[in-house]
């Protein structure tokens, strides 16, 4: 199933990243991080002096967490097809973008540049980790004269299938949109803002969810949340229960977004950012042109759900 979802689809004649391969985050306590993400349902692995995040039964590493004084977005890593590496090198040179020193030596055959906000971005040859088809959608069967809900005592722990997307704070949404479109080849799905864009969502032309990267305007850059796909609406609610019982009670949802259409539950981590259980997000095939639209603020956030927590859009990172 995972191999089918992650098939290596490619849009002919288009130079673009195919996946947000990994994010790298600094946090004050690796032990707190290990507990939080284990409670969330991920496979958490000690790798030397850092912690890595994997989905269960999925070999891809989606995140690396390092010890630091405070929460800090260190790096975003994007995957490209190996045959596109030479073309990307030429593309970066033609744009006049300076290379920066690698943040690590994990992959020498790659390109390191600074983002429009100033933090490191890696472009690396890698297998496609963004979905290439709509993920499984499991719904309750019709009633056949007996109860359909599973017994609470028999419910298994929720384990997300894969990471869908990341939302980051940016100093300027329009500048970030231009950078990631012109340099990395990502395409706008939807945005919102009247005089100035306040939020924007980007997908890969090689096939991805409605967004693999999103921006929210702030006074500086930072990490807002990572979103993880589950296969049913029930698992969004069960994930909320799972995190509440583990002591992680502050969050938002259950609800449904308008842009992306997915059902959600967010839980805040110990440092002010979030993880999201997401079900049934819109999907953009590699052979489809998504009709990008700028939406009024009242249509841009959520269709239904509880009121948004006061600090939901607060950027806890300072630079």
C-alpha cells in the first residue's frame, strides 16, 4: 500500500522538487520530544546525538531533532529525482543564487542554499516521499442490523501513515512564495489575503497533497506544525483521545479545513508548535493543473470546529 501511494510519478518537462524530504528542528529537551512524538504514534529513533522521526512501517526519515537552548527551525530538505541534479545545479547558477556551506555531511551530492528567510535549504537526490495518489480513505460500512463502532477496549493505538506537509512562519508570504516557486518549482494551490497575503499553500507538480509546504505571515521565520496522514475520520478523533490521555491536552479540533478540505486535530508540543492528525486532504495528481485561487479570509481557514485557540497563530521562535 505504501509503495503504491509513494510511486515515483513525474511531470514531464518540469524541473521541480518532488517532496519535502525532511525538516530539522532544534528543541530544548530530546527526552520530552521522544515522549511527545511516541505518544503521537510515530517511531522515534535515537541516532547519535539526535532524534529521528519515522512513521510506523515506513523507512523514510521525516524529521531530525537536535538539542538546543530553545525551539528553532534549523533546515528544510527537499527531494529531487537523481536525473535532475545537474539541471538543478545549472538552474541555481542561472538564478545567481550563492551556495552555502552544508549544515551536515549526511549527503554530499546535493545543493545547499539559503531560503528567502535566511535559514538553510538542501536540495538532494532522493526517492519521492510525498504521496503520488490519494491515500486510503476508510469509512464505516452500512448498518447491517448490529452495531458498527469498535469496542473502546479493543481500539489500537493510532499510527500515522506518513507526513503530509509542514507549515512554517515567514517574514513575508509573497516573497517566500516567489522563492519556492522560482527556485524549487513548487506551485501555488491556494492563498488568502486582501492587501497582502497572510497564508499560502504549495504543492509539487510531480504529484502531492494539496500542500506539502505552507506559509503563515509573522515577524520572523519559525516552525508552526507538521501534519501526518491517517486513514479515517475516526482516527483523527481517536488520535485526539490518545494525546489527551497522554497528558497533551492543549490543541485545536476536531474540525474541517476549507483549503485542503481535510479533517484535523492539532496538539501543541512542549515548545509551542503543533502536530496534526489529518484525514482526507485534497490531492493534486502530477498530470493535473490545480486552479489556484486567492480566498477571502472568512473562507480560508476552517469550515467547522471549535473556536481557534488564542495562541494558535503565535510564533514562539525569535531570531
